[in-house]
C-alpha cells in the first residue's frame, strides 16, 4: 500500500508533458501522500527547461471519508459575526 510506505521510500512518478507556457516538452513529477488526520493528496510539480516555467500543485484525492464533523453556528445578532 503506497500510503503505508515511508515518504523517503515512496515512488515519485515522472513523465513528459507539454509546457502550458511555450508548448515544448517539460518534466512532470507526481507523488501520492497521506496527511495524518486529513486524507490522501496528490503532489505535482512541473518544470520546463526550455522557457523556465515552473508550477506546483497539491490536490485532494481519495474517497470522501465515511465520517466527518458537523459545526453549527447560531447567531443571535450581528455582533456575533464581528471579530
């Protein structure tokens, strides 16, 4: 299971994709990580050696948890919403 693998041993996938800036071929790296008490995330980075464009993204992944939490805010007057 990739989520049970320590971060230093986790596989980073690398592949070539078109650069959104210049259209030439750049390097995309992707890794799946599990953040404790949160969920699975996909970490992606892109770099183009031709034009220097770089981009990094973190996207939520995995299934929606079966259990969550419910927060209820009860406002009596406008002062309840002021800091």
